[in-house]
C-alpha cells in the first residue's frame, strides 16, 4: 500500500508504478516473472490518494525479498519522476481572539 499527493497525475502514477513492478518481477530473485502486476487506487485519504499494488512471489519467504526490492525501486523512481508521497498532514483551525491589541489565532482544545 502507498499513497500519493492529491496533486499527482494518477495516470502517471499508475504507469510508473506498474513499470517498476514489472521490472522487479523480472529481476528480483523469488518473484514470478510471468505474473502481470496490478494497481488499484482505493481511497481519498486524509492527506493522499491511496493505492495498492499486487505482485506475486513463488513462496511466502520470497515475498519479503520482492516487497523489499519493489519499495526501494518505487521510492527511487518516484523521486526521479517527481511523484510525491505525502506525509500525514493536519490543519488546525483556531478561534480568533484579541491579544495585546493584535488579532491572533488561538488554538482551540489543544
């Protein structure tokens, strides 16, 4: 699972991610090179659009090696292509109050 910025071009995200997945399936030991990887966007999250990628390994123990290779390769490719994976973000809205003759935001219920 992963997530990308709301500003991302989802067609580009899908193309880049599936390209990386195909490469990993061809090059990482224990991956099934005959499997066609899948990508599903599944939610509008609080700070990103979530997606899942399906890869196939020959065994449960191989799956960790395949995931490891995929995460490293995808992270590098996203950095290269400018695709942003957001950190969770919270926006805090406070009440306005008059302090020291200036209007300032005061956090509410922090």
